[in-house]
C-alpha cells in the first residue's frame, strides 16, 4: 500500500495530559513541555492519505510504516 501526504499529528496539551495519565489535574509547566517534546515528530501519530488507485486499507498500532523519499 502506498500513502501520500505523510505528516505528523502535532501533540497538544490535552493529549499530553492523557499520555501522562493526568487528565484530572494539570501537569506542571516543565513536565508538560517535556511531554509535548517527547510526543513531537510522530510519536503521537501520523496523518496518512492513500495514493491514487490504492484500495482501502487499515493502518493500526504496531504496523510498520516506512517513508520513501521520491
């Protein structure tokens, strides 16, 4: 399967609290910053679009995804 428009899902404050299991209280600023930085560059997830002509497919946690520079 080929995918286009591969971008990273940007981390946000709400997701950072979820990851840190701290939904009921705010993270201290330094911990929030560290969590946001950890989640950057794809650790939160990716936004993918199938290339033209590709059949529908499912990408799920644990699947390997490779970026091919063209």
